[in-house]
């Protein structure tokens, strides 16, 4: 373990926001129509920094659609999204492009770039975010340490185990210095032991970085840990599904 608490992080924004409890994600009246159906129909959601919301709902209910809109990859028809007081979406219109949002994404399977080593993957992700070349080696080193991939820097994704590959995906998501981390079934393909260890790592990183997390899952057993609540997507809006955690 190489982890230390926030004092050692090179993420000044995380440190600055460490005490802010009310400046996370705020979604108001979000509407997305796909085909004939309002998949999201006036959806409201608030997540504090440091808090995790577990999102459940039937297949096709719109969970991934919500994540894609928050990441900036999908258009909306109405509604507002604020993150740490900054408007990302106003009246359904995206104001900030995906690569300029302090939003990280980790999806099932990871979507890693097969021809890039661990180091190159993270360097490229940081470059994409506008981090100067001179700062990138130190940032890569910190990310590799954070997800416990020290010694794997020259490996290609195809040579990594499922758990290692997901940790690389997580490091890439953290390269955005996220205030919001979007997780779409990130533990899905892993066995029970790896799910547990990645889940513990996610909780610890949320604590250290202080980001808000929105975590889509079909497994209610994942709705554990501190500052975690569960919501269900039903007919385009969210309903509270806490505290049972056994509702799916
Ligand atoms: N381009 C599109 N045109 C029409 N309908 C679409 C389009 N894209 C997605 N949909 C529909 O929108 C609905 C929501 O899809 P979404 O992927 O967000 O659901 P989900 O809750 O994430 O499902 P799952 O749990 O199976 O991943 C689905 O019924 C899907 O078929």
C-alpha cells in the first residue's frame, strides 16, 4: 500500500474542496427523449462531494443515458446540470465539452486503448486534459501509485488481468481530477474477491479525492460503504431506494 491521505495529493482542487459538502452535483428537470419515449422525464438528483449514489433500475430504464449526458456524450432536451457551482447543461444545452469537465468515467470492460502501455495511457489522458508535458511524469507516477499498479508501467492492457485492467481504467478516470466519478457496472466482470478489493479501493479514493460518485449497478450488494445511498430510476425519474439495499 502506498496510499497517504489528502495532504500528499497533487490535486489542489481536491484539497480546496475537501471541506465543501454542498457543492457537488445538482441535476434539475433533466429530460431526454429517445425515439418516442422520454427516457429521462424531468429527473432531479443531488450528490454531495464525497458522497456516493448507487443507481439501480430495470434494463432499459435509462441509467446509462443519464451517465452519458453527465459525461457530455449525449444530448439532452431540457434541464440543468451544475457541478461544483459550474453550469454544465442549461435548458438542455451542453455548455462545457466532455474533455473540459471535471468528470471521470469507468465503465464495464474499461474501454482501454490496446496499443498503449499503462504509462502511455495515463500520459495521453493527461495530455488530452491539457496537462503540460513537464508535469505529466509526476502525475502519471501518482496515479499509478493510487491504483497500485507500480511495476506495471510498461505493460499493454492485453497483458493485464481483469482487476488490473479495471484499475488502469480507474487511474485514467482519476486523471481528470474528477469532482464527479461515473461508474457503469465497473465490477461486473470480476470475481467476488476482486469486486471486493476494487470496491474498497473506490471507497478509499472517494474519501481521499472527495469526488461525488454515481454508480450504476444491478447488484444491490454493492450499495455498501460510507456516505452511500441508493436511488431507483423509474419512468424517467428517481425514487429513493434506501435504506434496504435489497431492492433489485
Ligand atoms: N438512439 C436511440 N434511439 C431510440 N432509443 C434509444 C436510443 N438509445 C437508447 N435508446 C433506448 O433508451 C432506453 C434507455 O437505455 P439505457 O442504455 O440508458 O438503459 P439502461 O438503464 O442503462 O439499461 P441496461 O441496464 O440494460 O444497461 C432503452 O430502452 C434504449 O433502447
